[in-house]
C-alpha cells in the first residue's frame, strides 16, 4: 500500500529545549521566552546568546559574547579571494552556501567538543552577514566596506551593505527582524542541520546543508516571491482582481497560510507594524498594497473554503526589506544571517544534548512503491534482449 508523503508533519523526531511553537494560539517561544516580549525588550545579540546558552545572559556574559561577534567580523583573505572569483550573476544563496562550506578549511581547530562548537557558532553568526554584504559589493563592482567596531550586529550589516550608517530607528527595525527570524523549531533548514549533525559532521557542513534547504522558494525564498507579487500588482486598486484571478486558477498566494500556525503568525503581527512604520518614513506604497493582499485573500478564501487564512512571516517581511533598500535577491541570505543563531544552537543540542540517552543518526523509514516482480526481484535481462524503452 502506498504511503502518502506528508513531509514528516506531526512526526516527533527529537526533543529540544530551544524553542516551541503553539500553532493554535499563535505563540513562538525561545528558551521559554515569548518572542513578542523579546522584540520589545531584547536585541539580536542578546537573543542569539539566549538561544546558545539556555537562558538570558548576565551583563558580563552578553558583553563578552557581543565583543566576540565584533572581533571575529573580518573574513579570511582566502574567502575574500573566493568571493571575488565567483561569477557576478551567481545566486547569492549559492555563494553563501559555498562560502560557509569553505569556512571549514580555515578552521584549524580539530576538537569537536561543546566549547569549540560554541566558538564556531559565534564565528558563523559573526561572519555570515559579512559574507553577504561583501558579495553584494563585489558583484556590483563596489569596494568592500570594512566592518565597524562601534555598530551593533544589525547596524553593521546595513552599513557594510550600503556604505552609510543607518539611523537609530532603521537599525532597530532591522534588529527586530533578526530577532523574529532567529529560530523556529524543526523547520526544513533546521531539520537539515540537525540531520547532518547527527552523522557527526562538523558544524560548517551542517550549516551549509541548512543554507541549501533555506534556498528553496517554499522555505526561505518565499519572501522574495512575495515581493515579486507586490511589484507585479503595483497598486492597491489592482489587488482584488489580481487575487481573484489567481485563486480562480487554484494558484497559491505567497505569504498567506502556514504549515504550523492555525491563527495569526506572531512574527507577521510585528512585521506588519514595522512595514507600516517604514511606509510612513519612506512614503512608499508597499505596506498598503500588502495589507490589501491580506484582506482580499482572507475574504476570498472564506468564500471558497469557509475557513480562515492568515499571513505568515514572509508576507510583511518582503516589504520591510524592500523599504530598507535591501536587494530582493538578498532576502533569503538575510534570513540566514538571523537563523544561523538557531541552526548552531540546534547543532550543539544535537551533538551534545545532556538529556538525550545518546545522539542518534537520523534514519527515517521509506515505503517502497516501485516495480515489484516477486520475492526474488526482477529477472535481469541482457541488454541485447531488452525491449526498446521510451
């Protein structure tokens, strides 16, 4: 009997202390703390430290963590040469995945214990935004901007990307975006990272696998597709006919609906407000168009299925990044800039979980539904006697 492919949905594969999602009530928890509380009171640096350390850090711990993030911002000369050698039209996610893999070559530490992996996590969190910013400068024929030692994680990325120090409000908006995207339990890229880590591969290999999983449009690439949709629509008055035409053809509305949340994605709630603030600041129409997409899709889906549909994290993040002046094809790498804090936390947990009896190699079972010729298998026929296959 053929087993339906459900993408492992609702299949419990491991315990975790890192995050929890309550899809019914629209809650996202990092190490016991509500993400909506963290975006009001915390910073990305503190949130990343929380994810890696099981609880909110003391001032001394946070200061040391932030200092290490700053002092490890420079990328090795070999990685910069590699970036300069890549085709300028290369996909930024392909560039990022290749560069993350090469980071392993520049790591001379052979030990694979918890302390060493904690240092590797800081190295990855620090360098991934540098790689993304440097690549964007290189592909556009611009000089690389050297990292600032006085700007925070979010502000330094925007500075290296644009060459201009962001104002306080802009830097804080991007900082909140990084907090919101930092972790989301066993999503596709995190599961990929943990699966690779379960083989005892190094952290760079696991993060490289996560970057690969994130590159797909059904995962990290979704907000790029949302912005393409918004640009195609172009104005508020065109939203309703565009959505109706799309739904009549049974086509998906990007940014609407979620595999886990059955109510409003709490991250989308925050991003909607950030989009509104940026629209007021810049005078751009993307918040209004996005809001109308949300409203019309909800109205039309109720007519079709008599059920509610809600925006996910991608719907409003697309317009936020666009209004921050970030190139559309960097939307997914920016996701990685944030999510690497969650990935590395999961990799450490997978490798060194104290609560687990022993880390297990992931090995799911498949149901074979291919050709069956009896208990002994199919008879091998020599090539000259085989019928022509089309």
